[in-house]
C-alpha cells in the first residue's frame, strides 16, 4: 500500500545539538505529565474489575441528573458508585447518594479539573471490589479535564441542547478524546431551536468514532441505549 | 492551560536528569510540545521564568519545539497534517474525518545542555 508517513523530526534545533559552548547533552525524553500518568496507571490497575467512566461537560449540562437517573434505572442490576468533583459544596454527592449510590465528593477549591491523584484518594473510601461501574464526574469544564488521564476506561462528554450545536467545534480536544458523546435535554430541543442534524454533523467531524446517545435525563427518553452501552462496556472489560 | 505546573514539572525533570549526570549547571532545556497539547508558548515561557528560580536551571534557556498535529486517514492510508490548531482532523484528499491522531498531544522534555 502506498501510504505516506509525514516526517516526525521537525525539531528546529536538531536533536542533541549543543548550542552552548562547552556544554554537553543529557537525554531526558520524559513527559511533563509523568506524575499524573503514573498515578493513572496505578488507578487503572486498581479498577481492574469495574468499568470506570470519566464524565465531562460544561457546568449545568446535566451530568449529575444523568447519573441520578442512571443509578435509579440500574438499581438492583449494576452496583454503581460516583466520585464527583466540584470547586465547592457537596451538593452533587448528596444528590447521587439520595439516588441510591455511594458517592464521594472531591472539593477542588480553585482547581478546574480532577487529577489522577485526587481520584486515587477518593476511591480509598469506596469498596472497589463490590462495584460494577464507577463514574468519575469531573469538574464542569470543557477545557482543562481533557489533559488529565484519571485511569478511566471510557471518557464520556455530555452536552445539552441549550448549549448550541457548535460546542464540539469550539472545544474539539475534549470531544476528540471521548469514546461516547451524550446529548442531554432532548425533551426541550424544539423549544430552544436545537438543530439536531447540525449538532450530529459537528460531533462526527470532531470525533468520528465516538458513539452518540441522545436522551433526556429528566424524562428518561433515550436512556435504554445508554444503559445498554454501560452493560456492554462492562461485559467487554470483564471478558 | 496549566503552564505553571508544567514549568515546575519541566524544571524538576531537568534537575533530576542533570544531577544524575553530575552536572553543575543547566544551560538549556529542550522541550517538545504538540500543537494540540493546549500549551500557550508565552504562558509557558513566563511560567518557566518563575519555576527555574533558585535551581541549577536558574540561568537556563528554554528551547521549545512545536510538533505539528498529524492524523491518519484510513481511507487514503496516509497521514496528513492538520491545517488548524483545533484538532479537527479532516483528510485534505478525501474529506473524511479521522479519529486516529498520531502526533500532537506531546508535552515532554527531550534533552538538556549542561555544564
């Protein structure tokens, strides 16, 4: 096959070039994210027997509502727990707990995303062996969480119909790195003039391989394929 | 994005590697940053100015090489460079969106110049 490969070596200064007279070169080749990445690897090992989702969205898109509905719908079938990050309050953990799942609130203070280490500390409070699905509800933010691997199996980005069809184009990095996209609040799509075809086209352009779920966490419409996705990913992981 | 944290991590990595080599001073730190890493060059340089203070890299230059984002088109079986910095990877030959990003997220220290 006559595929072409672009050159990777585009370094301006040349690899190993010494520009300081009398200096010698020391190779490093280490990632600036190495600490987070090492903890993420350890998390992944600790999560060997349960499916772990990293759920991201902008604030107010309905992450917690989706989880409340999911926990209630799957009660008695899948054992779920939620780790939730917010800058302040434990309101979301209280809501998840009321829905019937163990939850741990991470209060990040001024930090705009979750890091692998915060998750490692939070899951210490959970019985991982007794779980089927662990959801890490990230801080509401479509920018920063994109760079931090938490040790999850599946990254899910949620957007709601009130946010505009071009959200994937404005925040492509986080959509690009997602395995699944949830479009929430479809029950009010018509009222807010949501252009479904345009939104789906934008999602596909940015992340062509992701599975897309259109649902309403409030009414329950469209939840069945989402539940099936969780079951299927869990079954795949457990082989 | 989080340039200060990255700058601190950069200096830590450099000092650790330089010490291991028995160096006295770090003259330059060479880093490679992918076009989609979300790192703003000016912010990284500014943060580096603070992060290097009081370390053996206090007078070091920061040499940043930006790596272009490269994706693979399964239809054309070839790689292409993204023509935007937003991560939207659509093949320029056949207009098919690609999910297979081969380069562009890197953030690493490649090498140092030490004395």
